[in-house]
């Protein structure tokens, strides 16, 4: 029997997939728990239409991410921080601070979890970092940390 999954089912498939399962499994497990519905011709057509729209949306997001990557690739983000007498920063520059500076300086809103630095930024100077814009689309940028008041 062919079914369309309504929710992710462990070791079977993900929501929205069209699968062939045994009649008993579908009637006794999937249907009573609301995990799947029978795949009629109309429902299969709706599923294919939704998948087509989803694919077009993902392609549009990927192209937007590529354009953003080309616009910011290699650019510098500047942050001022306070430092002690020996030049070492008080604390370190966090990914959240980098995300705020990116939005302020380049108009690009990103999640702090998408910013990766090689190691903790605790010294003034230039530090390379990567920015994940979309799965498979990564921009490399430079963080320029200056001492406040210097």
C-alpha cells in the first residue's frame, strides 16, 4: 500500500515522503496514530505540487545566499573592544558581537551560530572567520578588532 507520511517516522521516512508499506503496518500502526494517510491520486498530485514549490523556494534562497556571498566575500568587519595595558582584550569578541557588527556595517542579518572563528578572539588585530549563509554557501571574511580609545 502506498502512503504519504504526515510526520517523521523513525527508520521509515520523513514527513511528506511517498512510501510503499505493508497493508497491515499502514492500517494497524501508521493510520491510527495519524502518522500517514493513504496515497490517493489527488493527494499524490498535491504532494508533487508542494514538493515543486518547495524546490523552487530552496533554489531562490540558494541564489540569494550566493548573491550575498559575492557581495561580502573578503570584506572586513570592524569591532572596537577595551583592552588592558598589555594589549590583551578584556574577555573575547563573541559571535553575537560579530553578528551585530555585520548587520550594522553590511546590512546582513545572520544568526550567531552561523559564524565560525578559528579560535577565540582575545587579541586586537585581524582575524579570519567564516560565515555560513546557506547549506553549502560559505563566505570568508576578516574581523578587525581595534582597541577602544586607541
